[in-house]
C-alpha cells in the first residue's frame, strides 16, 4: 500500500554553514531532490519539495529554523501533511559514529544533538526513524561546536559523494521497503 512519508534533512541555513559537518542532512536532501528532479520552494519553516518514489508520496524538507529549532519545522509539517512520527525520517550528522559510518535506527535518544533534542521535545518523543551519518569526533574536549560547524577534511571530501549516494540509497530503501528491512540490508 502506498504511504506518505516526510523526509527531513537537518542543517543550518546560510552560506557560512553550507559545507559543514552539521549540514550533512541538507547535503543528502539536496541529492535526493536532484535525483528526483525536483526543486525546493521556500515555505513555512522549511525549504520544501515533494515527489513520488515507486508508489509512495514523499515530502522532503530542509528546516529553515536553524538546527536548534528543527522540531518547530518538523512538528509543523507533520501536522500540515498528517504524517505520523514513525513515518518521519530525520537525516542527521552524528559525532558518536566514525566518519563514513551510516546507520538507520527506528528510535533512540538525541545523544546531545540539539536538532534531535528539539524534535523530541516538540514532536512527541524519541520514536522516529533517523539516518545517522557519522562525522567522527576528532576534536579536543569542549570544541564540539567548532568541529561540527567546520568543513570536512580533504580526505573526507573525496569520500563524501559515495557516502551521500549510499545515504540516498538507504533513504529510498526506507521509503520503499521500510526501516526494518533497510537496516538488515544496508546498515554498515
């Protein structure tokens, strides 16, 4: 049966954040839109687009609320589109995973991530799927913010296109066959 799903790439708006680790969600969302041959429009709290994948209706947003208020955009679009929390997929950077590790989870804690904390607080808890894109934790104690708001290293940038492509495959698989099968087949 065809489903409606909301895909959310987390990041910060503004040129100064464009290619930072914290914006990997935006980068994956941009690639999803490119492959679906759709463009984003600026709507309430988000850059928004929609398309069909197989028989499923996909709504794709990049919140324009800045990371720490991501929940405001997610909550608005969930209600606007009448999509339950379990059909919302958040694409997010994760310092707890080494660079290049990409994991789909059906729920979990925010692990201190301000974007996820905001979603948890405003959207009804931790029971939403998330695609965690490992950005590593190569920073001195107390320098986490500087790290996630910095760009990828040269060697990481070489690997980025293939990792973004793998993320797109995982998102498409989530849309088509659901979280459980995708986790079994594609979590590395």
